C-alpha cells in the first residue's frame, strides 16, 4: 500500500518537475554541465521514468535530447555518489548530434565527457561512470558533422533503432555489445542490421566481430581506427585503419554512396586485409570476384583515393591473378582505371594478368605476363601520356608467344 501511495505522489506533475529540477541541479553543480530533465516519475513496476532530457554542448547547442527514458536503478547509494549504475534502459526519440566546430580539434562529445571526467577527478571520486545491462533505443536520429570539412555533415541517420548489452561509459571510454542496429542514411542506404563488439577511447575506435547487412550487401570482419585526437581533423590522411573482412558480398551501387568510383549493378564478393590511412591504403591477400566474372587476387597499395586534388592518384599492384575483359574491368572501375586502359585491350578477349603494375594519372609501369584468348604476352613496359591513352608512348620490351596479330589489329 505504501508503494502505491509513493507511486501516486510521484505521478503528480509538480512533484515530477521538482524532482527533475533537483536532479539536474545536483548533476550540473557537480560536473559543470548544462543538463535539464523536465520530469522524473516512478512507475508501478519500480522503474524510473525521465521525460525531456536535454544535454547542452559547450557551444550551447544540442548534444543529446531524449523524449522519454525508462530505467531501473540497481544501486541508489552509488547513484547518490555519482556512479550511474542502471538495469535495463529504454530510450525513446533520441537526438544525438556529434559536432566538431570550426577550428576545433575535439568533438563536442569528447569535450563533454572530458569535463565529466575532469570535474569528478577534482572531487577525488574517480572517473565518471555510467553502466547498463541492456540499452534499447527507439526512433533515434544521429548526426556527425565537422565544420572544418568542405562537406560539413559527415553522417546523418534517422529511424535509428539499437539494442546493446553490457553498456559502459568509464570516464572517456565507451564499450558495448551491439546486438541489433538499424537506420536509414540520408544518402539513401538502409542498414537492416549491424552487430559488433564496440569500444571507443581517446586513441582508438574498435568494431570487433562486425556484421553489417543492407538490403543487398553483407560485410563481415573486424575494423579498428587508431588516432591521436588532433588527427581526427585530418581523418583520411592521419587516422590509421586496421581491418580484415571475410566472406563479404557488396552491391557496388551501395558502395558508390560513400565512394563514387565503381560501376553500377555489379556485386563483388571479397576477402581482404587493410592497413594504413585512407589516402595511403595497403590491401593484402585481396581475393575479389565480381558478378561479371572479373577476378582480382593480390596485394595493392592505393594512394590519394580520397584526395580532391587532380592528377595525384597512385596504385601499385602485385597481382597473382587478375582475370577479366577490357569491358568488364572498365565497368568495374570506370574512373580510376577505365580511362587508363588502351582500347586495343578489347581485342584480347578474356585475359589473365600476373605480375606488378604501377599506375598514376599519367603513367603505367607494367612488369606483367598476360595470358589472353589470342596468345601470350610477357611485357616490361612504361606507358606515358595515358590521359590520351590511344596516342600514348610505349617504352620497354614485349615478348609474344602464339599471338594472333590479325585478331589484335582487327585485320584477319
């Protein structure tokens, strides 16, 4: 009976508002933040209900807004001392805006969490702690933006739904097991589900046992970003990537949403190890097979894939097996490689290349063997002026075996 009376008291709007004001005043005084909770109520099952939670960033803009949060508090003593230890958490209508402001090195989230950690250390109570055994988010919005980039909005997700277990914020470190995650990207890609063991620190971000599924693609593997905080401002040049993907199958149309260099309406099945930065990216043990029967096996170094400056692309490929046709390979990589391939390659039919090839915007160095439908070619060539490929200059040596010149020159 007493519990029913308590619940009824907590259902009075004035009491809920007063509790919200008390809780936020205590948090803001302790951590130097601007957090507002409009109402706090107690439900009949013992859960606590918080409504209209607003967390402001250091520029007085929205970092987080939550329409409704329901949770169970496992330890009131720890809560009083500042450690937020919860049972299950349900979050409805989340808005989460991570932003790097002009001329800033850190995101507003990094600065907010650092403030919590710093202020708590000053009180000699250790790091800020928030944990939950199970977190579910319904109908969320997530944006990631950087005012130092030409394209300010980097990510924009809506209809975001998540379930995570073992969620922990310990100071500036975050970890969780993501069991389900789905969203719609503003550029048109829909992620049906993502699972991973996620962790974030001030120097790395890890997606272990990653599995991403869209309506047309499956990506499986492990992904890790390593950085110093000041490097994030120069993500494609300074943030290091360590990744491996296995048994993945991608519709290239979806990949073009993020890197518009591939042909349309083709699938690519692949496994690969990646290391380096996005503008100095080493692929090892690449095994790629496309739906048009192109096969690319080998180790390839790419430079300046994401550099907007013209004529600075570089590729160094050691191929154990590159099998395709002129048309299929040009369709696969129409911008990166398509304009660099002589049109006479079309007369070779199906070919298989083994060896090393280096490609820039103006030159190809090819120490390769080519087994074609019209004969065998062993070449050690340097080809210049490939931006005008049909009038390019060739220097080097070519050895031909059982080669049909008539078919190559279309003069039987």
